[in-house]
C-alpha cells in the first residue's frame, strides 16, 4: 500500500519509476528507530504537503553558473532537477544523461529514500572520470523555492588512482 502522502504524486517518466515507488512503499519511510535517521522524523516532514511540481525557471544555464562563478571550472547547471547543456569536457571524462544515466544509478534502489528519489526524478546524469583532471568539476543546482521537492540524480564514478576535484553549490531563486 502506498503511503498517504504519495497518493496522486506524479512519478518520473523513466521505466523504473513505478517499480521504485513499489520498493519505497514496501520499505516505508525511515523512522527515528533507524539509526541513520535517528535525529529526523521523516514521516512528519514528508507527511502530506511537500510534493508539488516545480515550475520551470526562466533561467539559462549561463545564468545558473553565474550564481557561483569558479574560474577554470567545468560547470554543469541543474535547474529544478533538470540537467542543462553539457559543456566541453576534459579528456578522460565521459557523461551520459537521461535513461542511460538513470539505469546506472538504479542499482542502488535498496534504500527507501533512494527508491523515493528514483521514482520522482526528472533527469539524471552519470559522470565517469578515467584520467586525472586539472579542472574543477562544479555542479550548480538551482531551485525555484516554490515549495517543491526536487529529485536530481547525479552519479559520479572516479577510477582507482585518478584525481578529480568535484564541488557542488545550491541556490534558491525566485522564478
């Protein structure tokens, strides 16, 4: 049975959305009795009202990365959970988006909150780094703050012995 706060909640459009929602329903929302969630009662936080659809921002990728300019960084904007255009990447850095990236991430769906994220994400990106990077990789997340919950999916794999510097910044903008 689906938790009451999940009824009539739109899921992502990827093939695994419904199965992930089923995994979440089976596992249930973690409670304070689960050690990793001891200090946060997620049932009271999630109960009833947080799931609204994020409105699209009238913001370009350039506007998003301008919120946190980092010289000599490869910057990727994620606006309201949607990955923007991928800039030129250094040698040894590969990227996949959408369903391909989502499938790489879905193997982790044995935890209730990961399954919830899988069920509702709208876009995904998977980055694989196989050579040392001189540049900083910067993810710029922008949320419109309209009371919506955003479910971005970012998976980063760095090969053994490879050095990469990765940073993320989160920004709240009015749309």
